[in-house]
């Protein structure tokens, strides 16, 4: 049996998608557990915040997928999507420090892009000043 390059690439793509599905399922469980715990206990850890999140997504599909995955996650909600420059405004229920919340979103975006792009290629990071709240 011959091994065609397209077959190998498709297998790697399927593996990346499966890995991201497991990662996202874990994130959903963790977010649900944190929210449930906060509701069931007498004290609250809710420290809401809104951040401006510059995107590395290149296509409308990538932006829409990321925005929907974020909004599906309990405790997070995309408030606005801007095209020029590509930016999301995201509300987090547990976001005491804007920069750490932004880094959490950056990791989420990185994993999603690595899963959906054909070769998992990633764009360069944006300049440091792009992340201002």
C-alpha cells in the first residue's frame, strides 16, 4: 500500500481536530464546574471584566468559530466583533486581571487555529501594544 502525502496530511489534520475537541470539552467541564461551585457556595469569586482581544484569525470562518466557542464557554461572552483591525471584545465572569484573561483567550485561539488550519501554520504574534483594554 502506498502512502500518499494527502492521506498523511488528512490524518494529522484529523488528529489536531480531535485533540482540540478533547481540549474544548475539558475547558467546558472546568468552566461549568467553576460556575456551579460559585453558585452553590455562599461566597462569590465573580470578578467580571471586559477585554479587547486582538485576533490572529485570518478568515471569517476562523473569527466566527472562535467567537462562538468563546460564547459557548460558561462565564465568557463575546460582546462585539470588529473587522478592522480584527478584534473581539470579550466579557469574563472570572477575569480579575485583564492581561491574564487575555492570555487565556490567546491560548484558546492558538489551539483552535492550530486545529483548523490545514498545516497548523500560525501567524506571527501581534505587536505588544495591540492588547490594550
